[in-house]
C-alpha cells in the first residue's frame, strides 16, 4: 500500500482516499474539471479504485431503477401485515 501511494504521488495523481471521496460528486457530474480529470486518470491506473467505482456505479444505478419501478403497497396490505405481526409477536423478557 505504501508503494502504491508513492507511485500515485509520483505520477501526480490523488491518493485512493481522495478519489473515493469524489465518487458522489463524479456520479452527479458536479466534480470540477481539474478534479474530474485527475479522478479518471487515477481510475485508469488503479485497478482497486476502478473496481470499487464500477461496483459503486452499478449499485447507484440499481437503486435508481428500483425507485423508478417501485409500486406502493396498498394501505390495506400494510395494515393487515402489521396487525398480524403485532398479534403474533413473541415477547421475550
């Protein structure tokens, strides 16, 4: 890890910790161009951060898709389920 940090610094790239703090801003297209460029260069050189970024991006996309496709449960179903759980709850002292 120390060698990796040294090589990134030598190449003028931000450390992994800083790159990871850029993820949300990058995904929202709010990262300043200078930082965006450094972020992308880092990802091209660092397989760990690249893999982490791709997993992060996939997770965000799946959550967005789920929100778009989600349908609300009928209130009657929610109330019936809660009533069932309350009446069948086992309380342990």
